[in-house]
C-alpha cells in the first residue's frame, strides 16, 4: 500500500480534487479488499469502497496529520463495514466467490486449488463467526499488518500503552 506524501495531503485538505484522485489511486485496492473481506459480497464491497472515499473527501478537514493516513482511511472503511453488518446479518459467502477470484493463480493445480479453497472457506467461516469489531481487528492485523495501537485507534476500542 502506498503512503501518500504530506504535500498531497495538504492539497486535499485545501480542497484539491485532483490530489484526492492520487489518494483514490493509491488506496482503492486496499480499501476494496478490506471491505470484501468484511462483507463477503463484491457489490457491497464496491459500494463500501466508494462510500469510504466519499466520507474521506467530505471529512478530510478532520484528518489529523499526526496520525498515519493509512490507519485513518482504512478505519473509515472498517467502521462503515461494521455499521453495514450491524444493520443486517451478513450472508454466508457464495460458493463461487472465493479469495482466489481476487488474486487468481496463473497456473491451476486442481489438488492444490481444492485444498486452498477448503482452507480459505474455513478461514472465512471463522471470520464470519466473529462479531464485527473482532473481524475488523483480525483483518487489519493479518491482511494490513496494523500494530495493536493502530487497530485500537482505528476501531476506537481502547487505548494501548505506549510500548505496544
């Protein structure tokens, strides 16, 4: 995931839509993947991605330059997905929607693919059994390598001691 320069962030804070396009280009895949892992639905993940960017654009004046931009924008996505999940029960993942479809393997190996699909389904089943906040924490930790502090700040769950 690309880090955005302070110069671009300053321009966006001043209302520069072209600079915001740079942010969209840099973060659209990461935000979509986060939304997809939380919602398990492509259409909803696309909508959540768009909504995340809209919320970031309209609330950019609230961005604190002392925080990591990645943490800030991914937390917007995570909170939006949590809100969606709370509004409705998340359906089980459709059989044809596997993680493999996000990043396809160029060389198919039927036995390995079957094992991989089964493992991915088990992981998604375990994720689906968690509450929304716990699911977001797991995704942020293992897919985005967020620290305990970044996860706590992103999800507004509690304060982590400085040494973490």
